[in-house]
């Protein structure tokens, strides 16, 4: 079995995995970081989004071995010393989550969205989040949260 | 207190763990030594099982055990049950065919359970399952709700001749016929209420674990009602007696009804854990969720509305065929009957109503409850009929509704279909919605849209809901196997904080916050000192769970009852401490006071005295401050509302753009408006999904599920819905101590009719079946010839 090594949430990790192991399986099952979720088997739902080398990525679309040497950030790596990342705080303030299952992927996608569109319009936010399903919130408060986290005018 | 009490938009206590990846869902749990289950499922909708050869699979690496049909029975483990068996119009019980955990001689739908492979890893279990040889003899399948009763339809179960599960009715047929005989106008409508697949984003999962030391079992499971699962698995599956079975339902990633039933997979995991001597874990992949979670809706309906010349409703008649799928799920026969037929009065004074529902078996996944469960189907029929009648008679759709609304002074209002509505002010709701939607300005907006080449339409939906089926004796009389109360335990800890145990179980509804608000408000304890515990049969006294928008009205009321007992006992303790008589003690904002004096003691000090009873009336009072309550409501609650939707349709493409959505709802007293608004947003979006996007499609010959993945089944995405405008009218429920009704399902009930009314208004047709896909809308426009001239 291949041995892999990468940085996850600023810590170097190594593991032995079957070649067919997906990155999300490595994160959940080998590292015990269960905040990254699996909601489908066709890379549609986005519950498994993490950051790989600074970009958001569905961790079910990538083999663990492909992440060799990569810098990975999961939802567990966002809050610093118990203080929520501004995107996490905005989701809480604006009730952008209900059951919480899609939330980690949604937050990771939203952070990447703001990197690329620092002051997004509602239309941009909705278009950019089309790869993340939420069955609870109707997206209304997620859009509000992302807008608030951007802090801009969103025009 | 006000900023965290009843009515405040308190930010949720549970969010920190969800936002930081510390939520604990069933699949996040791993038990030492666990093995993995994988279910081999039928690829055929209907086939005889002539034999199963597992020899090669058993020798596959990592395989621990393989079980097939007959193995559970050999251990005395019974099949799945239907817990709500209705009596039909002939006085006969609905037909309940046997449903083994693993198919025995016949498979009845694509996805039916044929074998379970248990292996060291999931990948090994899947690899081994591929080596199982099953000798299927394919048979003709009965697919399609409308065709199930045809004389030549393939038979699903010998127990149900003609595929008829039940033929149920409610209302006065003769009175309704008489109303139609004297009608000035009759509006007729044939419609299909499309089958949906619930699609909670967390797939179902289960871990069964056996402890030989205590001869007891634990089941971790994605369940909306862990205590009910425990009763069923104990009493009907005989896996373990109730006191030897713990069911833990941790954080639940959405459910919408789909996690209420007890399913084969979870029973197999807990049964097999003793056989293999190790914890057995199963998690559905999404493809399995599509096949093996219960589906929802799936009605074919013929309905008629009889009207006087002035638009007053005289009578309503509906005949529905409801698809049960291949087997009866846990409450399957109640969903299209009692939860459906009792809502046909809507918000109106229609004096005569008759509803007939025939439940049919088909070779498809079992159909049970999905957000709204029967009530969206009823509202869709009523609000479509009303809309079409208004157009046919040349009466404004608002005006025709107004002429027929139940007036506010008519409550409690006895409908012609059994139920008595508790409270409401439907005209006030309608007025507020019209104002928020700027209904008066619609024509100008429509003309403006026309100049841009768009067809603009507006649609209303006046929905009625029934939450918290009650009381238990009524539930029993209509065939429900259990009671429908809720329990609560309110425990002061010696240091003054409070632990509340509730039988309700959140799947995202924010109980840990809303219930804590109620407790904080009533007991005068800071909200951060209140902890809500749910989802564990070893910690919570008992519970009926969360479904049917019952948690606040029933579970919340149980908490209030338990708090009342805490306060009553606290008064006795305070009277002793303050050397006064109990009758003089008043309780307010966390303090017991003696009226007209400055003597007082805080409830925290009273709690301490109760656990450290050095100065305490031990001769007449037990120590401790910890009270239980069970609450069995006197009636359902009946939330109602008006949703108004405005759409623009592109006549070139048939694409529907929702440009405005107003929801005005009467949920009684609102505890946390932020959470309630969120429930509305989510419910409406699922309703929009039904009306525009979602539809479960089977191949009509083979029964293959053609919409079996997110590549094929269209889920609502962020860019399919608008931001919503939500308003409330509060008419308190008169029969529960909080005055609350229920809000979880309302949006999904209201939305489909509002949207289809708006689209048909825009394109000038009577009706469109859901989902109104661009292709369907475009074809309807071509047929109607309503596209603006190019």
C-alpha cells in the first residue's frame, strides 16, 4: 500500500492507504477529521469541500495519493484558538445552517468564493454556490451570511 | 432576559459544533473492532429468487459473514412492520403484505435487500458482494400509479388482490353529490402529484453493537425517533427486549420524514452485531438513498369543485390513487388518508366534502412521509381548483378566496372532514400577504415584463396544516399503533444549572436553542445555563420523536408541564426557607418571593437546598429538584398561511424565473423568529423543488429508477430560488400552554400550488403537472399560443 504524506491544518500527516482511497476517506477515516462530510457519490453535493493548496475542492473527486505533499485545510482548521473564522461567524449570526451537514463544505466553498469575488452580488453568490447542496435553509440565509462576511456593498 | 426569552431571535447554541466540524453524525462514530455491512440489492423490480450462491463471496478477502433471506427468521427476528394500519370504507384493514428484512423468495423493487455482506472494510464487503451469484427469474413489473388497478396489471402481493391496499373515504358523499347537483358552476381537474425522493444530505447510517457482558445492544442510527425505533426493534423484530436495547440517534443531518421509518439496514446491523461478535456499521451511499429511503407524494387525482353563481363553494370531491410502493413503510397507510383527506376544507367554509383514496401496490420503492406528508397534496388540489374556478368564472382569484374564508369569529371551526380547527385569522393573513407582495401593483409589473418579452404571472396559495396528531385516543381510533404524547424531564443540578431531557429530536430545527429559550424564560435561568439533551434512549425518559411539525407544540408543552412541577416544588422549598406559608410564595424571573415583603430566594439557592437538604422540610418533601412530565395534546394545531409567488417565464425557452416570494404564516406564538423564518425558507425551497425541478421517474416497463443520482434527480440549488419575504400573524393556539402551532412543513405545503398558479397565470393555461420543467412549460406555451408576437 502506498504511503502518503501531506500537511493538514498545518500539521504534517502520513498514512498508508489503498491506492483507491479517496482524499475524503483519508481525512475522515485515517485522520479522524469527521467534519468533512460525504453526501453523495457523484461529486454533486459539495459536503466534502476542503481547501487543497489554497483552492476549494471536492475531496471525493481526488485520490488521497494525488494529495501527496499538498497543503490541505479542513473545516477543523479554520477557527483559531476557539475563535470562529469570519465566515463561520457570519453563518452563525445569519442562521446560515440548520442540520449542519452541508455546512463544512458550504463554508469552505464560501471562503474560496470571497477570495475570487471579494464583493459579490447576490447573483454571483448563488451562481458560485451551485456546487453545494443545502436541503434545509433554502439558501436564503447562506447568501445573507456570505454577503455579510464579504462586508461590501455587493452591488 | 428579554434578549434570550420567548420571541427573541437568539443565535443558535448548537452552531459552534456544526461550524467547526465537531458535529457528531452517525457515520462520524466508529466503534472499536467494527466491521462494515454492505447490502446486495435487487437489480430487478420483480423477480423470483431461485437461488443465491455465496460460496465465492465467503472466500473473498476480509469477509466476516454473509446473510440472506431466512437467516434473520431462523433467529426469530421478524420482518418490518407498518405501524399505522387504517381501516378502509368497507371496514377492512389495509392489506399488509409480509416484508422480510432480507428478501426470501421474491424481490419486489429495484433496491430490495437480497443479502448483506459483512467484512473488515467496506471495500472488501463491496468486492465480495460482486461475487454473489443470484439466480433471478424476472417477472413482469407493475409500475405507474394510475395503472396499478388495471385488471391486467402484474400482481405485487397475493395478500392484496388487484394491487389494492385499501379503499378509504372521508366526508359525506351523499351531501357532496347533492351540492354538485345544485351547483351553478363545476370546476374539474385531473392532476398528478409527482413522486419525490427526500434527499436529506446526510445519508442514512447505522452501527449495531452487542455487549456480551450485559447481554445488551446499542444501535447508533439516523433516526427521528429513537425510542420508537427501540420499541419496534424490541417488540416486533425481537432482536432484544426494550431494557436491553439502547438506541442513540446523534446529530441528524436532515430528515424530512425519511428517517422516521425503521428500515431493514438498521435492524440487520443490530441483529448481526451479536452474530459476528463485533460492531457492525453501515452507511448508505447516495445511490442507495435514492433506492432505499422512503419516497414521498405520488398521487393521481381527479377533483371537482362546485360553486354558486357568486363564487361561494358548495362542495368538493376528490378521488385519489396513492402509490404505496412495493411494501408498507412504517406509517404508510396514514399518510395519504388521514394526513391528507382531513385537510380538504383548506381555509374555506366549503360545506360538503368527500374524499376517496385508493392505496395501491406497485413494484417501486416504498412510499411514506416526506415533509408535509399528505398535506401538501391536499393543499395542491384545493388551491389549484380554487384558482381555476376563479379564472373560469371571471372572478379575481383573491376575491374568490376572500368570499369563502372561514371568518375569525368561527373558531373553533368544525370542518366537514372530521377535524376542528383551533384558531386563525385567515383574512388578516391574506391582507398582509397581499400588501407585502404589492398585489395591487402586479398589472404594471406584468406590462413592464411584456415589454421585455417576458410572461409574468402571480399565484396565491392559502394553505392549511395539521400538526401534532392528537390526542392519543384519536390516533388509536384511526389505526396508529402508538400514543402521540411527548415526554420531558427538567432537572436542576445542585449548582443551579438545568439539564432538560426531551423526547423530541432535532434534525436541524434548532431545539437546543428554542427549547432553552422556553426554559430560560420560564425559570429565569440564563440561557447558557440550560442544556437540552435528546436522541438517546438511555438518557431521555421516553419520546415519540420529531415529525409532523410536532416538537414545539407537543414536546415544548411537555417541557412547560415539567417546569410547572419544578416551580410548584420550588415554592414548597422556598416557603420553608423563607419561613412563610406556601400560598404566599410567588415565582417570577428566577426568584421566589413572599408577596408584600422583601423576603426572597433565588431558584438556584432553592435547587441547592433541594440537593443539600440541611435546612429542608424532609418530613413532607423529597429532596431533589428534578421533574418529569408527559403531555398528550387535546387536539392537532392548525397553522395556516398565504404564500404569493410571482414568476417571469421566458417564452423562448420555457425557463421560469421566480422573481418574488411572499410568505405570511400563522404559526401561533413564535418562540424564535430567526429559526422559524429559516424553516419557512427551507420548506418553500423543497416546495419549489417539487413544482419546478424534482420528480422521481421509473422506466414504465422495467421499473428501473431513472432518476437515481444527483446527475438525474434535480435538486434545488442556490441559483434556483430567490430571497424570500417572510411575515407572521400570530393567533395563539388555545389548547397548549405555549400557544404555539408548528412551522416545519408549512413552506413545502404552500409552495407548489403558489408556483403552479403563478406559472399557469403567466402562460395562460389551466394546469401543468409538476415538475414544470422548461420543456413542459415551453410546450404548453406553444399549445396555448400565448407567446408574445416576435
